[in-house]
């Protein structure tokens, strides 16, 4: 039906994420950084070169309403992955610096 093009991009993103994770581990490149670069390339190609369903799907997701839905769908898994793979010992040693640097920035962004 009409919902098929909307599902192409999320499933393609999931598939790329599954492929990129072992590659980023082998090359010791941060997973989210590698996904960002691949996503930027895919977005540029998908919007400038006609690739059938992928181009339609990217256009649907680019004009999604409300725009925050995009962050609910894609940002939460990335944050979870980063938190899940964080070294607990290192995090416990750096918690003061993290709070000291992050808290003022968050407060400034609120105002």
C-alpha cells in the first residue's frame, strides 16, 4: 500500500546499522560517527539521485510531521547503544567532570 515507501528508510537504516557495527569495531571507529557519515552520504545520494523507493522514503522522512518523531525513532537507539557500551569503571571515575561540564550547558540551553 501507501505505507511501503515510508518503511524503506527505517529498515534500510536498521540494516546499515547491523552491518556497520562489526566494521566500526574492527577499525576502532566510533559507531555513531560511522553511522553519521554513511547517513550523510545516503541522504545526499537519495535526495540528488533518483533511487525509486529510497528517494520517496527519504522525502517522506524529511517532511515528517511532527519533526520530533524523527528523533524519537532514531536518536533513542543511538543513545542506548552508546550508554550500553560505556565502560562503567571509566564512567564512575569521570562522573564529576561529566556533571560539572554538562550541567551548566544544559541549564544555558534551557534559557
